[in-house]
C-alpha cells in the first residue's frame, strides 16, 4: 500500500496548481482583451456609426459613454496587464508562502481588481475627453485629433512627463515588484485590494500621458495601439527602462516642437 504523500509535498502541489490557475487566468484575460482589439481596431468609424444601433444619435450623454467606455476599459486591460503580470505573479507566490490571506487565488483576484479599478477610472476620463473632443468637432472618424496644434501639445506634454521625478519614481515601483511589495505589503484580503489600487496608481502615474497619445495616432489605429503597448512593456521590463524613458521623453519633446513649428 502506498503511503500518503508528506504534507510538504501536498502543499507544494497545491501551490503549483494555484500558480497555474492564476497564470492561465491572467493569460486568458490578456488574450481575450487583445482579441477584442484586433477584431475592431482599424475599422472605418463611418461604418461603425451605421452598424452600432444608436451610434448615429449618441452624440452626447450617457448613451455615448456606454458605447465607448467598454472599449477604453478593455483596451487598457490589454495594454497594461502584460506589464503588471510579474507583480501579480509575485504577489501570488508570496501569498502562497504566508497563507495568511486564506485562498491566494481570491487575494490575487482582489489585487488585480484593485489594479483594474484604477484604469477603469482613467477610462472614464478618457471616454469623457473623447466625447468632448467629438462635440468640439476636433476628432476624426478614426478617433484621432484633427488639430496639429493639439497633437503637438500632447506630444510635448508626454515628453516632458517622461523626464519628471514623478514619472521616475512611479516607473521604479512598476519595474521592481520586489521593491514595491517589500515597501507596501498589507495583510488580509482588503490589504490585497488596497495594494492593487496603490500599484495601479503607480502604473497610472507612469503611463497616463503615454495613453493620451492614443488621441494623436488614433484610438482605433491598430499599429498605434500595439506600438504604445509594446513601448510601455519594454519600459517596465528591459534592464535600462529608466534611460529608455528619458530618451523617449526627449524624442517626444522634439517631435512635439517640430510638429508645432511645422504647422505654424
């Protein structure tokens, strides 16, 4: 008769299953979000207006918000979750070791929920800005700003933000999950939610102006979306991410100045 496996073997096996569940769930969410983007990005907005019931009359108010907010939220999840994945997986591993939060999967879900809530608030602001630009008739059907001066200002602002101390501090926490967790660890499931909110705030401070550049290249421009998402991921994961942020900041400032002067 085979003996029951030792307790430590059972714990290791459980931990592996929990990590596999979290990894699969995270990968699935990212893939679904990108599938949504790939299925809709680049479409003709005139056709979109005709195909979506109510779009032709949703020029203001709650109807327009209900149509555009999900797009922004899913797009932010697709663009930001890959960079947050190392933090989420490290949080899961530490929760498994401590076992003080009960089920690590539930705590990880709360951490991720807090992170996404922050980007949901950003999506609210982005949707309202999009509506305002549409009402002012300065946004094209591809959902890009039809004003060289505004585009230049956005690029200049994003470039200046890239070289600020606030950007540098936020990026440091985003780049170093160990640093963040050692400085901001909180007990309990509500602690997990608060940690997710706080980490989301650091990521928002790091990337909000870069996300604003979607209005320059086009919110429905697939290449622009992939380019910004790839840059954000590189900035967080490559060894010299801080230097990359400064270099990109200088380049954006130069591009903004050039665009502004070219269209005077």
